[in-house]
C-alpha cells in the first residue's frame, strides 16, 4: 500500500462518515460536492470532510483507492458508497438515511 493510500485508509477507518470533496462543507468548490454536502446536511449526520484541493496526493490517490474516477466520494463505516449521483439515488430511496442512521 502506498503512503497516500495508507493516509486515506486511516482517515476512512477513523471516521464513521467521510466525504472526500472539492472545497469544504461551508464553501464547496463544485456543484457535485455542494449537492453531496446538502444531502448529508439534510440527513443531519455528523461527517468528516477532506478537501482534496488542498492535497494533490489525496486528490489523485482517492481515485485509485476507491477505483472511482470522480470526486466527491462518500465512505460510511469504512465502505465506499459512491459519488453525489449515487448519494442522491440512495437518499431518494430512503436507503442513505437508513444507512446513516446506523452509523
């Protein structure tokens, strides 16, 4: 495992809910990250965010870590769920709220 993958794994495993995003929850830097934040805020769940724009290694490494080409990326209890589109689908189906309720 590379150094950056070890750092990412530590973040993912140390937090119940983690959102790797562009920007911060207060100042998202892309529409997809903004939508992901809005979904999590609407679910009223505490989450840890990582601004990939502040760390180029994490920005590149998270894509390899998850084998997912885009950001944002949501992890719950160490498992990768997907990006904002998947989050929206899960939210609309009530699956995300149920999963986050257990986190």
